[in-house]
């Protein structure tokens, strides 16, 4: 997977200030290079992300935390009446403001890395964050969840992609250098921590998928959460998926056959065996 911004994860911790420094700069390819392993942004959205949130979209009002340069915003905006996007990076919000300048649906805000004060209470139907809050530490996750319990409508739900590296580093048998952190994940956040933080905030975590991102370590988690009054509530379930990157490879091969670019350019045929 091509790296757009060079990160030295053992030297730079996932604090708010370091996140601001990391993302408040020019982004080659507007961040789309991070979808190369899936064969592109559309392939990752329709193959991996939409499959996981289709129960919740379209929604009237969507809140996206950490939109970056709008990689997922471009799809979310088609699935709502109103979209609110919040990012701690001025550079990112400026990029989104330029990219979506013709849309009347979107409201864009730069925050301090934790605040959602600009959003009215009980106004959000669906909360979304993908490939962003994986870099947010425990303090940030807790702050967002505590506020989301007020910002979400009674029947609202959320889908947040966050770190699970804390599950490894919380073990006395393992040290950071034993596991590694090549994708700069928050080292004090885990699936269990997120679930417990939801409970403390008055929310309910109903579904979690623990995945390997870019290697063998189960370093990431996708968590679905709701308000406690929501009709979406159910007993908490955890799905451990050590084959997540196999999914990425599958959609990469599929994109070589079915993407708009491949159909227009006439890319080489793919052997059926490659898709097994």
C-alpha cells in the first residue's frame, strides 16, 4: 500500500497536537492513495464500507468525524439530506470546502480535536468515521462518545473505525516492539475500551468487528453503537476477522475487471483462479 505521508510511529504518539501536525499539510492524491490495496476509493467504499453500514444509510443527518480531504464524504453526501463534517485539521476542512463548494447539504467545522459543541443536541441520525479515529487516543475517543450521547437522536446509530492495538499492549507479555505499530494506531485504545467507553457515555456498543489492517496483527476495530433508547439495540457481539486483508485483495482484483477505469482502458484479463 502506497504511503502518502511518512510516519515514524514509534517516535510520534497519537496526541491531538501530533495528529494536527500530521494531517494539517498537503495531501498528495487527496488521500485516495490509501485505498490502493482495494483497487481504489470506489472499490473500498462499495465493497468494504457500504456493506457494513447499509442498515443505516440513507439517513437524514450524517455526522462525519475526520473527513480528511473528503474521500468518504463524497459518498456520504449522496446518502443524506444534511451532512456535518468535523476535523481538527484546517487544511482538511479547507480542502472539503473547496471540493464540495457546490453542495448546500454540507456544513464543515474545524474543531480542537475533541469538541462537538457546534452541533445541536438530538440532531444526528448517523455518526460515521473511517480511517481517521484509528489515530485518536483514549482521551479523544471518550470525549467524542460522551458528547455523541447528546448529539444523537433517540433512534440514531454510529459506525466508528478505531484502534485495537491496546488489546495487545495491555498484555504484560507483550511490549510495543513485539507487536509493532507501522500504521500509527493509538496504543491505548481497544475494542473492549470502546465498548466500556460507550457504556460510561450512556450509549450501547452493539457490534464490533476486530480486523487485521495491513498485516497479521488485529490492530483495528469497527464498532457499531446506538443510544440506549434506540430500536437498533441488541446484545453486544464481537466478530474477530483475521482475513480482512484477504477481502481487500479480493476487491482489488474485482476492481481490475469491473471498475470504470478498467472498462475504459481495457486492462488485462484476470484469471479466474486469482479470484478464488
